[in-house]
C-alpha cells in the first residue's frame, strides 16, 4: 500500500520566530498523531533550512527545498545547488512548481534538467505538474500534464528514476485561489498520470506517490485524500499553521 505524503510548501513566508514556532508545532503534533501511513515533509525557504535541520533532526518529519539550480557551482548569483541542499540533509526538493514555471520562466526542458540534477545528488524530486484555467477550459488538461511529465521521462531516458521521485498534480487555477479541484476532478487526472506511468512500468506506477495541491484545507482534505489515486497533499497557505497542517494529515484514512 502506498503511504501518504503530507507536505507543506511554505513558499516565501516566515520569520525566524514564526518558523521556530511552526517547526516545533509540527514536530510535536506529528509525534502525537503517530499515523503509521503518513510521511510529513516541510519545504521552508532556503534561509530557514539550517533552523529546520536543527529543530527537526531525526524527529521523523522530513524537509526539503522549494527549488534548486541545474548548475553544480560557480558564477550563478542567487542560485542554490543540489550539494548545498545535501549539506542541510534535505531529502526532497520541489521541481517545476507552477510559480517557478509561470513567474520565473522555467520551461519543461529546464524543469527536466533540474529533475535530473536532483536525482543525481540523491535528492527525491517532487515534480509538480498542472494546467492553467485557460488550458482546462480548452480541454487540454491531460495533454498539458502529459507534456510536462514526458519532458522529464524523455530526458531521463525512461521512468526508472521515478522509483525515487514523487509527482504533485497542482492545477494552477486552484493554487492560492480558494478553489480546490473537486475530488473527482483531481482523481481523474491522478488516474491518468498513473496510467501514463503504467504504460512504461506497471510496478512503478502502482507504487508512485501522486500528491494533490491547490487550496487544500482541513475541511476539504478528507474527501480528496479518500480518492484511490491521491496519495497526499502539497499544501501552501494551510501549511503555515501547525494545527491546520496537522489536521490535514489526520484526515488520511487509508
Ligand atoms: P495553496 O495550498 O496555498 O493553494 O498552494 C498550493 C501550492 O502551490 C503548494 O505547492
């Protein structure tokens, strides 16, 4: 059975003080909830990774970064490399979040290159895919998602690397808007993603964790997380309060 992942993408939020409180709250709550089938992850801004590592340690809550550079080192002002993330014992890294794609011009090729760099460094990439509202309205949802996935599969020369990767379906129109996809809308895309992988490798497809993201809150989580192909959530706004984030994890019922 696939485990759930409940992951908080804090985006560009937090202060030293608020991050300390949030980390302590999540660490304590995750131990208390002690859900055997939930993996907890937080994705703080880079500057808080040190505090995150020190606070979470071996608590069982994992952490990762929101982005990484495709380059190893050198004159790339403002960039952060995979080896730097390794030094802070990040286990995961987000790749191709829609805000990176739309606000910072990351195209499918760059996202695929970053995915490869993450894998080569032993980091687990969480590959984010999803359509815009205009694309959904034109009936292009699955075409867009498959294009985004296939750019990575092509560069990776197959799906093998997805044995150590996670996929997150985040419809762009649902992110930060309060409009989450219905459980059925999300399930439809998740099932299509799994089917795409099963055409390459049925065993891998069956164990691949596919997360949903987009305005997930504790009151909407239960119905979404009950869907058979939804294996957890990538949560933005609602991950900034420990109690709300933990409550989403509590609604995992497989
Ligand atoms: P919200 O939960 O704030 O909609 O953000 C979702 C997201 O982008 C997580 O990566």
